[in-house]
């Protein structure tokens, strides 16, 4: 596969250049509501040794980079501090919301006690947002974490599902999630079966919350093999 | 705020919580005594002060603003409430200078998420859309005076208190030249010698009985509990911020926002248990709040600061 | 499942008590505010703490009570940071582990020092303090742990030197700690009280009151680690401890002096009420009024 | 789990601890052993003090140790810059391990007793060994007294100062293993120079820019 030796070393054919508006055209054929949009994930994007990850769900593309535990004069506590720099989200409140959500997810996954007094910097760039930016970002960060070699509980998968008049839709784009009752971004550690982050919005009647979360959990589980394959491939390339 | 307690004290506290008896005698589902007082700030259109257990102290104030907006850009009616939360330095030293801003933004974002569908809960909120391209904008400013645990609960009480205290003037819309519209305060026709300005303007109030309530449910050991004091907060494994509101049509409850914070892992069933607990707590608080808002006496603003 | 949202109290807790005649020990004339002349004949008196001379007159620089000690005039403020004296029993929290000592927070102006030399080390008291002990210091006492100690010496700048060279001092295990303004602690010889309700209280002079299932008999094991038993505190002992903790908080809110007698009367009087109610406004004010009256009556009957 | 199988973080490596001893890269959760990094499973045996065979299982990202460790580990040879010289310690900042350069540097201490092999307390002042702003090649070693900072040592011959500058910022040339000469003033200064193998010339005289054409 011809790869351009730029700082972005994604093989050419994976960067399938489909113009965004052209994408709307084949949107009309009704996508099966339990399928994800065409997704491409890559663990270890840049040549550099630090952890980096890229995730693309339909037209939502997010790039994540983790700069490994680094010395920092001011921070002496007995655990590592995690700083996050989130770029590419226009809406101010969405930016603050996503930042809180991502930091909480990551600090529940990384063994912070193993890097006392160190700082872990995370850079996330949302290249384009067509719905589900938070769950794509969480997937990208999970890949970057696997590539960076920082010890953590395990790979996390996250899915964004919506409820539209008692029909569940997986991974909707912004056009598909018009007039939706509610939705949830659910991120989840498959090997321990525990959730690391939940972000539910909209107005969901209380009895539907249970099966909405259950549906999201199933979808997150269905993503595990894809992420696992991407990580194993990156370990191969490391040799 | 970081309260230093030793591992033995934590162990004692965790054992207590798991046997449903906390260090101050409360059970897991009890709230600390709450003090709510409206009309505290005279310079605002609506204000409220909430004290949770004589420690957490929150002040919410509303300023109204007549905003003109481009109808093409925003065809659909948007919810007019804008939140801004700031942590005063005396709440805790870590908020001096720019310390509290990032945290304040995150809390404000959580409230935006919870109130994103407020047009459905508050029936007469759509009345704030005054005319084509003009609407009332409700700027909600919350400042945390004292920090001692579970402040999202105190904020949501203060927000509902302030909204219930809010008086919005009635307006008349007179078409003007060039497609513009002039908005005039509606004054009841008054004979007699009163000059036009002194005639009191008619005001209308929002019906806030169905507003969402944001509660933090925390997990310590195997027990879920609400309203944690600082000592308990230092032993928390994971926290869930749950926004619940009453369904306007039937006697049901809707979940408007769930956020997992505090960096912990949660089993699926404990997530559902915590939402269940939050719903029970919300029901109780709604009743207490409704009772409180009815018995509000008129007292000059700032009285509670004199105590 | 109690949710109780009330309006602000009509008058604040401590005001309520001072209106009653229970408060007679301070006569009004002696209270001064900064800038107020302290006495009329400045020549005969010496100037003490809290006062300064302004064009020949002794003027107070603090708000508090004037105290006269034969010819020395000084102003003593009511709410003051804890100033330690030798022999005081204090409850302190370790803030920092340094090379040869622990820095502990005793809510006074400066952190107190607990030198490695004045701590009961494992294997009796006669071992020479060698380098190996310095490394294992954080094993004895970690950051954030609570200790009960006695003030050995007060240095010139006010820092206290503590020591725990006694079986009843040392690391505190499970229990509840309540912070109280130090001026509420009544001077008394005994600080360790085992209450008949199956638990014990340590009233530190520095305003930290520690409620614990049993007094810390620090039986230091041979292998050097304090015996750390992690078994659960039985439910009835826990109930008693939490009730006493609630009583202490009530006494603190209504600024009633804290000593063994006031604790036991408060505990007995609070029996009919649920623990939760003790922190609520109306029950606690009624209870505080009764306790103050009872204490005043006992006090006047004694002398 | 045979050695060499590729593992993603969170994969189950062992059902129960069994006779293995856990190396790094693994963690235990509800009695099962999971891997905490992506890499290869590796089982090696070594004799411990009471010389019975102990099998250790670990997950490694690659054979070269430098790739595995993110932080300076004991025994790693690092390049560091001497920031300040005290009486008993020299404060240094670790800049890089091999070619992995750290963005924000780690602070480390170079104790006086680690300047020359086998003499514990030596009388010579620090000046004869290292001075501020010198770049040194040092080995990270274990020191009981200091817990939070890394401890460096330049006791061996191939460790020591690699590049130093004179008073006017001019480059200093190495004369022999313990003296350097200033290229402008010709003054000689004592330094403990590192015996760097010949194939990488430190720097050439004319340009003061430092390029190691190893």
C-alpha cells in the first residue's frame, strides 16, 4: 500500500476521500438502525513513539494524541494528573461538557497510582463532527492509550445511540438525529463489564432508560473486535 | 475541596455508610436540612439563596435581557435560559484566580444539558418569544459562596427558586416602519395624575413545578447515597449526576441528563439502582420544594446574611 | 427519607441563647473594640498584649475582653487560634513527613513538630535512633493520619514540640473527629473520658474532639507496626458514637463549653430525639436552652 | 498463554495466578489476570535468594528495554543537564533516554558519593567533576533515602560530562579523561569527562553548534 511519508502516515486507501455533501446522497437508502456508520479506526497514526489514535464514524473524524507521563515541577501528589486539550468543538458549552466527560472516563481507566507526581497530556482534535463526536473521541483516546504504553484497565469501547419515538437508532449522524426524544453516549470496559462514562441527554421516560442503556451496551460490545484488531495490528507494526 | 482524612476514618465511614448510618446520623437517602430563601438580591429580576446543612451556600440571580435574533439562523424556538456558574475564591483556596473557571464551565454545561428541553417542562416558557426575531433571554448566574459537598443539588434548588421568583414584564408589540417591530411595556390604563412611568407594569411568572432537578448520587463501598459532606466525598468511588423532571402530561418522571463523573467504574445494575434512588429523592424534594415555595414570606432582601 | 426545606431561621442560634439569662459570666463594661481606651488612669498600669499607647493613653488594638493581672492590662480576644501550653493534650493530623520529624496540624498559627526521638518506637524505648528508622518513618505515621500527643515544649516563635512517649498517646484508629473553636474547651486535667455508653472521647485542648470506640492503648507490636485491627465497629457502639458526635456539634453551634459534664447531660437529654433531629433548627435550639439552664443550675449549686 | 502471543490491553492472560509471579504490564481483577498494555506475553525464569526457580510472566511492548519503559528506569543511561550544584547534591534535569526526548524534563539528583567508583565520601569539591550547565551521561540508580526524585550516578568511566562550555560560552575541548581546555582562552579546567567510544566525535572546533554525527 503506497504510504505518503508525511507526518500523517495513514495508508492512502484508508483515507477514502468522499466529499461530505456527496455522502448525503446515499444517505437516503434507509440505513439499518442497528448498524454503525462506515467506520475506520487506526491505532498509532504518527510515526513518533508517543501514543496516537484516529477514529472515524461516518463523517465524524477525531484524532487523539497522548504525551506519556512527563515530569512537571508543580505536581507532587501521589497520583498522575491528566490534562486535556480539546480542539475543534465550536459550541462553547459542548466543549466544556465533552472535556468533563472525557477526563472522567480516562481517569477511571488509567492506573494513576502507578505514575506518582507525573502529568499525562492528552490532545484531542475533532476534525469534523457529524453527530456522535463524544463517542468517536472516546474511541480515539482508547486507541491512543493502547498505543502509548501507559498502563490502564483495558480497551474501552463507546457507542452513541438515540431513541426516536420508541425506535433505537445506532450511531446517528446529525441529520438522522433530528427530533429525537433522547440519546446516550455509553463508554464501557468490556473485560470488567463496567461502565466508565455515561452521557445521557434529551428527555427519556424513566422506564425506557433501562433498555436504552442495555441497547447501548450491546452496541458497545459489538465494537470490541474492531478495536482489538486495530490494536493488535499496531503491535505488529511496532516490531 | 480536598479534606484530609486518614484511612482509618475512611474505613469507619465506609462501614457506617454500608450499614445505612452516616457520621451525622442520616441514612443514605436523607438530605441535610436545607434553607431556601427567595428575593435575596434586589438588583435582579429573580434571585434565591440556598444553604445545605449550614455549610454549602449557593446564590442564584437572574437578569432579563430583550434579545433580537436572526430568525433565518434559528428558525426553531430555542430554550432561553443561559447558565453561568462561578466559584468565588472564598469557597475554597483552589478557586482563587482562574482556578474555578474550568470547573464552573463544566457544571454550567451539565445544567445546559439538563435544561435543553426546558420548553417542554415549563409550559409558559414559549411566551418569552415576544415577537418575530425578539425574545426574552434569561441569564442565570450562580455563584458558590461556600463549598462543602453536593453543590449541584444546591444549585438546582437555587435555580428553581430563582425561576419561581422571576417576574417578566408584559409587552405590547407595535409594527414599526421597515419591517421592524417596536416593543413597548404594557401599562394598565390608569386615570388620575400618576405619570406614565410610575404606573406598575403588569408582570407574569413562570410555572416551575416541573423543572428538572439535578442530583448527585455517589457510590461508597456498596452503598449509594445522596448529598455527601466533604469527608464522605473523599471516599467516593464514582458519582452519577442525574437530572430528573416531572412529565407535564401524566404523573411520570423523565430523565433529562445522566453524567458519570468522579472517574470511577460502575456496574450496570448499580447505575440503574442509582437512577432509581435519584428518582425517589426527586419526588421527595419536589413536594418539600412546592410546600416551601407556597409559604414564601415577603422579607427585605439580604436579611439572611444578617444572621 | 426526610426532605425538609425551610426558610432562614428568624434569629441565629447563638443569639437565641444569649438572649436568655444563661449568659451572665461576661459583664458588658469590660468588652472593648480596637481604638477604645482601656482604662482611665494609664500611669499606674503596665501595657500588656493587645494594647498600644496613643498620646499617653492605653488603647486596645483588639476586640475582646479587658483582663487585669494585678498591674498588667491586656485584651484577650474571644475567638483565637490555639496557643499551646506545656502539658496540653492535643489531637493533631500529620501534614508532612520530613527527614527527622513529622509536621502536624494543630489548628494553631504554626504547624507543630513531632520529632522522631519523642515517639514510642517498636521494641521498647531504649533503641538508638538509627538511619534505618528514618527510612521507615512513613510506615509509623503516614501523611493525613491522626495522632494524640502532649505538648512537650513551646518554642520562642510559638511552634509546639509534641511527644507521644506514653501508652495512651499515639496513632488514633477508627473514629470521628469534630473541629471545635478552642475557646469552648474548658480547662480540665483529664482529657481521656471513657463514657458509660460503650465509647470514649478525647477532648484535645486545641479544639479537636475525637470520638472512638475505645481509648488508643497503643500496644506496639514487635514487628514495629501498630496493631491495626480492621474489624467493623459493632452497630450499637456506632450509634452511641454518632449520637455523641451530634451532641458535640450541637454544643459547638450554641457555643456551650465542652467538658465531660456538658457532654453527658447533652447525651442524656438528647435521648428522646432521633440523631437526625439534633442538627435541625427548632429541636436543637430547645435542647440547647435546656442544657444551658441545667449547667448553670449545677454551676451555681456547686459554689 | 505461550510467550510471544500478542495481547491487547484488557485481554485475559491467566485464569488464576497459579505458580507465576506477576511482572509489569499485568494486573489482577476479581481473581483473573489481565494485561494492562498492548504487547507480547513473555515468561522468563530466574533464581531468587533461596535459589528455587521462579517463573515470572510479564507483557512487553518490544524486546529493547528502552521501548518498554516510559519513565527513566533503574539502570537506564540518560543524558541530563546539571542545573545547580549544592554541597552534597547536584540538581540535574533528565533530558532524554537514548533518542527519546522528554518534553518537560524530570528532576534528578546526583549525590556526591556517586561521582567516582568505590570512594564513598570524597573530599574533592564538586567543581572538579561537574559544573552547572554541563551536559552529562549518567545512569539512573536506586537510592533508599530519596523517594520522589531520580538518583543519577556517573561512577563508571564511560559516564560523565559530555559537553561543557567555558565562561564566555565557548566550547571546551576534551584533553584527557579529567581535564578540558577552553578553545578561546586556553585555560584548562578539571572535569570528569565521559570516555565516549571513538565512532561518535563530540563536536568539531570551528562551529560551536553541537551536532553529534554518530
